[in-house]
C-alpha cells in the first residue's frame, strides 16, 4: 500500500510518497497552503493510489501542541472524510533540522531560498519514521 506523508506548514506543505510496499518515504513535491489544499491533496491521493496518510504531528519542545497543530489536525480530518483514507500522525520534531543537515548533491550548499527541498525531505523523514515504527513493508 502506498502512503502520503505531509509536513504541514502555514505557507508551504511538504509532500512525500512511499514506495508501493509502504516501506520507505521519498520526497515528492511542495504545494502552497491555500484554501484549495484539501482538494489538491485528494486529487493526488486518487492519482497515486494512496491508501493511508501520515501527517507530521507538530509539537513544541515541551511536548504541547504548537500553533500549527490545530490546522494540521483539521486538514487530517478533512482528508479522511473526503478521500476515505485513514490518517495517522507521527512526531515531526527536528525533521526540518534533520532534512537541512542531509548531504548536499554535487557539493552545492542550500540557500535560504531553496527551502522547498527541505520541506519535501522533512515529509519523507516523517513518513519513513512512521513506516519504520509501525513495521510496514
């Protein structure tokens, strides 16, 4: 079964897709957070044959929900209702920092303007963490 990983942000959403076996997540795309987001994601879910969704669970360092958490959960509820796919949540603490530390290709360094690959990589880390923890694949 294929999974969709989501790194939810107030302006940009990082997306990752798993392999067909559901064993590992791979960066897929970055989309803008607009009122059309749920519809765009439902179209992706249908097009890619996604059977389940994993959304990064946003928490502050003390373990409480941060400002983004409520909106991310609302998106999860809407996606579950519209797509029929179950939604799971996985801790996303430090995933963006970890994605920023990933080795650069061909020795190029990432500028602050190239955040998009970081968001998609963070979504892949969230998804892979969930899949590894739940022994999928």
